[in-house]
């Protein structure tokens, strides 16, 4: 038991250091990607977004969405699913609980 | 390391608006459900009270019967 505690006290700083370095690196990488990919849209980008939306509505009206390949359609479906999942994440934040409403 | 992808503004707009809509929906539904849950808890407590009384009476009766001086 005493041996165990001695060992632990010796090795703990090393382990903690390794964990900290590892997580710092991961955090830096996350930040590097998040700064470009996860930022909210700037007000200047909103007209572009509305244009893209109009294009999509147009392709639905003129049936030109049938010209998409299956692969493209699947990718679009995946992206749409991801956007919809953000709605559920927002709901989790709004109801302040992960599973179910804590009434 | 791959360079970060430039995300289309429509997707960004969609994501963040879905996030805020979700937060609003969750908060609204929570505030709608809390008073209803309170009401239901109150009702079940009311319904249980007469049963509690009967149970207590029954147990008292049994305890009083249970003597050796029958």
C-alpha cells in the first residue's frame, strides 16, 4: 500500500504533464479548424446565403435537382442532417438537460 | 494536416439559426411543461391521501386485534 502511494506520487506529475501536453495540442488543432469552419456567418455573408437558398428553391421548382448524381444527393442529405442536429443541440441547451425535460 | 474547409454561408446560417431555434423551442416547452407537472404531482398527492388514511386505519385495526388475550 505504501509502495503504491510512493509510486503514484512519483509518476503522477509525469502522467499529468503528458495529459496536459496532449490536450493542449488537441485544443490547438481544434481551435485551428474551428476558427474557420465553426464561426457564425458574418453579416456580409448573409446575402450570399440567401442567393444559395434561392438557387436551391429554383432547382426544386424547375426539377433541375434531378440532374444531381446520387453521390451528390447523399452528401447534401448528410449536410442537411448535420444542420438539423444543431437544432437538437439547441433544444438540449434550452431545456437544460440532456435526456428528457426535468420538470 | 488538411487545411480547414471553407463552409458555405448558407450552411453556416442554417446551423446557427437551427441552434437558436432549438434553444427557443427547448426553453418554451420547458416552461410549458413545468406547471403541468406540478399540477399532476399535486393531483396524485391528493388522490393518494384517502388511500393513506385507509391504510393507516387498517393497520391500526390489525395491530389492536393482534393480542394474546383473545
